[in-house]
């Protein structure tokens, strides 16, 4: 491996939506399992790496299909209770508000600012803990977008959130977290 290190933030694979439970409880379906297998192949380019995941089932299972991972609560998505089912446009408008009203808890008990602080603290600690290889963290679109935009002033968090499909990832250089690429799996 070269002396350059990377942080790879992975948006979990496709879950099976269930409007009766919060999104934090959703699990992967067949397509999500297949996406995870393809993702594992793409991430081989970054070996060796230490693998971590959010504690949410969809992220933890994505990571499990990549390799042996440690789950960390700090990598979870922004707090969202059970919400009414939304169409794609309504969902986009809702998330735009999350990014625009940065210091307000738009839904649940956590603002975007609070989620960013939690996620940033967890990611920085991981990168300090793992000093000799790449770091891969399987997490969620909103917190990944907030983190990348926070560390890259030319990145708009909402625009990045729209780009991150399930089972996509961003590659950031270490140290400094400069965005190197966005990869769609």
C-alpha cells in the first residue's frame, strides 16, 4: 500500500422500506444483499482497511457482507422517528429542510448540526485509532453528506445527498478529509 491513506464513507445498500417502523430499523432485501456483494468487490481496491459500521441493521448488514466490522452508535443516521410515507419529491423537500434548517431539529430530537457533531467525532476518532491503513465506515446518506460538506467548503451537502444512491461511497484523503471521488456501486 502507498503511504497515502483514505477514509471511505459508504452509504448502506438498499433496504426494504417498512412504513410501520422507523427507517433506523429497516433491513436489507435481496437487492441490497446483491449490492453489498458488488460493493465488497469495489472496496478491494482500498485494502488493507479497517471496517466499521453504524449500528442500524441496514448498515450493519452491508458491512457484514463486506467483511468483519465493528459497529459504532456514532455512525448512525440523523434521528428520525416513524414518518408518514412520502413520495420522492416530498422526501427531497423534507431533506432539503434538514440541510437548510441546520440548527433546528426538523424531525426527531436531533438537528443536522447535532448529527454532524456526533458523526464527525466518531469518524475523527476512528481515523486517529487506525493509523496504518485505510478506514471504511458504512453509514447513511444524510450524515455522510453533512460530514463531507463540512470538510470540503466547495461541496453542497444537499447536492451530495441527492447523488448518494444506496451502496455508493465517497473517498476522502487522510489527513484533512479532502474529497477525492464519489463512487456509485
